[in-house]
C-alpha cells in the first residue's frame, strides 16, 4: 500500500467514480439502452480493486461499493455484498496467478469474475423457473460482454487516478502480474 | 492441493469469516425496508443528481421523438377526430351504465366506495442491476408515503413501495423477481399469483390446470391480499402451456404497463378495497 501527497485527492476521485457510475447506470444506461446491453460499471470498479488493492482494503472498498449499490437496486445489502465479494476474490485470484498483459488476457481477467457473478445471480434468482431460464443466461452473457467493453476504458481511468495520486508507480505496471 | 490451501489459509479464513458474518446478519435482519440515517445521507447526495440527469435524458429523447413525429401529426389528427366521435358515443353509453350501476348498488345496499387518495410522482431513476426491476420516484415520507403502498398508472399496476426516504421512494415493479400479486382472470374469474421474472413477461402461478384461461384474457387484481384495490389491470395472457399432467398450468402474462416508457406514476395512499 503506497500513499503519496495526492492520495487524498485520489481517494476522492475514486469515490467520485463510484458515485458517477451509480448515477450514469441508474439514469442514462438503464434509460436508453436495452436490458441486454447494460454494462455494470461498479463491477468493473470491484474487479479493479481486486487487481490493485491489498486484501483488507479491497474488502472494505467492496463492502462500501456493494452497500451503495444496494441503495440503488432491489438487491439487498447482504446479498449484494456476497456477490460483489465473489467478484473481488475471483479477480484477485486471477490477478495473482495469471499475467494480464495483452487485451485478450485483460478481457478474460475481467470477463471471468463478472460472468461468474452474473451466472450465480441468475441461478439464484431463477433456479425454480423452467422455460424462462435461458433468457436470463443470455442476458448474463451479453451484459458481461458490454461490461468488459466499457471496463477497458474504466480500468484506464482508475489506473490513471492511481498513478496520478501516486498509489501506483507507472513503471511498475509494465510486465507486472495483474 | 494441500499446498494450495496451506498457502492461502489466511485468505480463506478471511473469506469464510466474512461470508459467515454476512449470512448471519442476513438471517437476523431480513427486513431492510426502513431507511437508516446513513442510507438517507447517501440518497440525499445521489437522488437529486439522478433527477437532473434523468430529466436531461428524458427531455432529449422527447425532443428527438417530437421532431420525428411532427410529420405524422396531421394524419394522426384526422384519425383522432374520428376516434373522438366514437369515444363520445361510448362515453354516453357508459354514463348511462354508471347511473344504472349506482341505482343497482343502492338497491343491493352495497357500501359506497371511498375515493382513493392518490399522489402523483415522477420516475427519476431505475435499478442499477438489470436482474432486478425497481425504480426511484420523487416522493417520500414527507408526502406520507409508506412501505407497501401500491403504485399504479393509467394502464394498471406498476408495483409497490419497498423503501422510503425523506423525499424519495423505491418502487418494486411487477416484473421484479421478488414481486408477486394476487390476480384473477377477468373473463373466467380464475385466481392465481402474477410473479415477476426479471423479464418483460411475468408468470401466472398456481392457476389450476382445469381453470379457463386463453391467450388474450385479461388479468386484474383480486383485492384479496389487501395491498392493491380490486379490479386494477395487471396484464394480458400471452401464452398458455397446459400439460397433460400436473396440478397447475403454465401461463405467461404481459404486464399492462409498458415499463420501458414509465415516467409518471400514482401512489395510492389510502384505499377502500
């Protein structure tokens, strides 16, 4: 964990990204796009936290994000926390055990935890349904792809914030696991 | 495998403890419908921003739509005038029926229904998770809104209030996976539960296999659960799958309300069911 003179601004910017994501997601994205194309911006933030933060700090961020998330969703706080923690631990595991250097690797690094979360959520919500089960699965796939697409830009923004606030050393990003 | 678990022991312990704590808290605190002061503090920051962004987006969409539609207005106007004449004729007939209905009610000594006290509201934001279907409206406990109050619009049932803040409330829509509404088939009076699927189409559950239901039949609230007034439109049957076995039949229902175009709603504050 590194702290520089801009750390406090970095923290504020990070919180700003979380709140901006919530507002954009609940108004612009859900108001204009089809439900099959909703990118889940906050999941990207959790993936980033899993890749770039220590375990305890990552858990605290994830719990905060899932709490804010649940205030803007029908998802309960506890369930939201459990599903978000799944993304955190999955992305943390991927970040520590695989190299994420190329776009393809980053795509898989982001897609796997996000899809795992969406698939489990779908199973949890629709396990008792027969015929309609396939539709939520398709939706989980398409929304994961949209989230990953938007995720590339969000990861760049979050990395920029961390480099600017000196939480991350720009040179350390080259060839680094996760 | 063993080495993996030994190396990750600390991390696994943290994960297990967290999951255990969260599951325990979930079991103890199942109801979260009362907003706490810190919930209100966050909503106090985000909801006005949601209101502004939503207004800008809806305004832009409406403006674009108006521009595209302006070419068809003349044709629509002609058709509407014709439609208006037909409706006036029907209105006269319905007025007559209304008087007749009132007379019959008096004869049967039925209790006169109290006027429903409703409050209008504007949708300012939608659920951030595509698996859940809820919206935020711009009325809260300051206007007397409470958890459980039914929400409707001109077309029928929208949902019910699940969380209330000072100036805002969250509404669980009919299509939410956690939503279930007691309904009757208008034509045959068969009774079932309309259950949300997280999709635009709902399921009508617990409808007896022998009950009369066909595509196009309309569903209205039964009023039995005392949440929604009796007779509000819920949806229309779009598919019936009656198998040769089993007690119930599978019925799919399209809600009366188009949730993609949901802008204004009414919250029913008191009712005489």
